[in-house]
C-alpha cells in the first residue's frame, strides 16, 4: 500500500518562511519627473491677441505636472484677448495659479477668477463693470450688434464670475454699476466658496414706513 507522505509542521513553517523571504508582500516602484514652473506677468493694459501667443501656446502645450503662475496688475483691456486667455486656462493641462499683485480691473478681474488656484496679496483691488464698445455701420446693424454683444457679455460674466459674484451683483453690473472689492472682500468670498457657502447675503427688500 502506498504510504502518504507526511511533511512535518516544522518543515512547513520553514518553507513558508523561505517563501516570504523570496517573495515580498509588496513591491515599490518609483518614477521621477521634472516639474516646470513658468511665470507670466500681465502688467498694464491688455492689448490685441497677437501679443499673447507665447502665453497661449504655453498654456496649451504644458503637461499635467507643470505649474503656470500668472501675475496680474492690469486695468483690463481687450475683451477678445482676455476671453481667449480664459479659454486657454480652462483647456490647459497645467495647474494655473493666478496671483493678484495690485489691481485687476474689468477683463483683468475675470482672468484672475479663471485660475485653478487664486492668490491675493495684502493690498489689492478687483473691479467689475459693464463692457464698453464702439459701433459702426447702419442703424439696424448697430442695434443687432448691441443685442448680440450684450448677450455674449452676460453669458461670459455668468460663466466666469459666479459664484464669486452673486446673480444679484451681476444684474447690477448689467445695469451699469461698478463693483469694487479689496483684499479683505476677496479673501472672504474665496473662503466662503471653499466652504460651499454663498459669497454674499441677499439684499433685504426695502419696506416703506406706514404713514
């Protein structure tokens, strides 16, 4: 009769010990990459798009490990240029940090809000207002242009500025009001956004005193 082959328990423990020594319980792998940090300074008035091709190309051609710092000190300027920069920031694989270093008015304020991360220095200002334009052509063409530009501007403002600005504040801007914010206002709003809270309390309706 064939006798079963019995392995002593001590031998099993020894084999298990040998296996654990030969085959680790986990393996570690490491890769190293180069993180590029690229800085651009938007100082002064924002001009025609042709002057910003280097910035636009860099935003599009970077990798996910890159960081782009966009330093802002501008009174605003060309709407088309600013919108192109904002769209390229949104499409960029890189992490884009916008830094408010003094002031960012008008289109400069919108570019600031478009960053993946926003940094504000201690003594800065943002200003939001309605757009300005010049019209040419026949009366009906000017009317059509006004309607189209107004709708376009409102759509851009809602897309870029909310929830930093409330819907009520945007309506005030569309009616011609300017909104000014200093560093304390900006930081408070950013903090409330991180907490998932509205940035402003709704205005209480005015009540007339009974006579």
